[in-house]
C-alpha cells in the first residue's frame, strides 16, 4: 500500500508568517501548503481524500473571520481529525486551556522558536507512526 503524502498545512492571516514558516519547514524537508484564512483551508479539504489530508496543521489563533479555535472546533464537529499546533502572539492561559481541550497537540507563542516548532511536529509524527 502506498504511503500518503506527508505535508503540513499552515493557516495564518499574515503572509510574512506563512512565508517564514514555509521556508523553515522546507529547510527540514517538510512539504507545506499555506492558507491565509480558515475558510481557504476548509475550501481545500473537499478536494482531498482523508489519506491526502495534511499530517499536521499549524494554526494561528487570532485571525479575522473564523479564528483558530473556531476552526479547530469546526474540524472536530465535522469528524476531521488533523493533529494541530496552535500558534499565537497572545499569551492567555485560558485560551491555551481551551485549545488543548479542543484537541490541540501543542500551543506555541510567537515569535516561534524554530526548535520548539520542529519538536512539536516531530512529536506528532512519532505519535502518528505508533497508531
């Protein structure tokens, strides 16, 4: 059986963050797709079968329209289980708790530390390999 492609989806309304994260992950041989909004990401999912969903979702918490937590909850309600790393420039303990409760695998503060992000992705990959 062929292995599904491994790639990471990045959803952030800041084009400079999208570019920087995509560049960082490419230096680690991690393919990415970037989306400037939750709606853009959701619009891309029907085109993909479950096997072609991203292995991981890096999701900005503060976005206009549907924010990161709302997107995460929408995916959960829709039965779409994608391991998620929430990123935010706002350190709020209650929001961290809400995201983790909603199923986020990691909650990281901007500016992101490269090694912390790579470690979170590797943790997700390790858990996925075991299941």
